[in-house]
């Protein structure tokens, strides 16, 4: 798969007709995702990740970095029936990041992509419990920590990666 990033500088360099066609195409894709799922219930105060759909999960996976895809796959594989977990050390090893700041930037990038796809600018996938995190002063990074993805989002990610089945996603 080939991904392209077209920033506002590139967009301005297109002819008005090309720019209009591209924006119309993108608007139709995102509009369908937003309107189709706009009435979903979401309880962020109950540690529930944004209720990502399988279609949104596929769009998200296609639009993020390779390291981000690897990271999300860790959550999809480490599923206990309710949540997908990602230990910070395993996520860093999987993504190839050498310090926590890089991993944190990856989390932020995925969150920004999710918000763009869903049109919900408060949406998030990753949650954590502060008590699970341990800072190591010697190494200047986290020695222990864990993110988790919960609710329909983890089922959708599993389905998008071909790990979960559609029946599994509807049975919870």
C-alpha cells in the first residue's frame, strides 16, 4: 500500500479543478463515516475508548505510519476478551522507538488521525491507569507501563487486522 500526505502547501499548488476534485472525493469518504456513526454512545469517563467501527479502523490503519500499525496490532493481538493491552516496553520494541518520547508521539499521531477520521475532536483510543506506570530515574524513561484499548474499538481493530471475526464484534 502506498500512502500520500498532501499538506496545504501541496494542495495550493494543484489547479483549482484538481483541488476541488480531490477535496470533494475526500469529503465524501469522511462524510459517510461521520454521518453513518454520528449517534454512537460513548462513555469516555468510564475508561472506554472511542467506539471505532471496523470501517473507521481500516481507514485509520491505512493512514498512519508503519510503526503505528505495528503498535495497534500489538493491542489487537493482546486481547483478553474485553480490552487490548500494550506494555510500554513491548510497544517500543515493536515500533523500533528507542525512548518513551517517540512512543508518546506515535500515540499522539494515531489520536490525531482518529479525530480527523471520525470528526470527533475529543476522541481517543488509548487509555492507561497511572498506578500501572513506573518511572526509572536512572534510565530516564518508563520501566513499566501499559496502555489499553477497550470497548467496540478493540473489536473493530481486531476485525480490521483480520484477527477478530464479525460475529465476535457483534456478540459483546
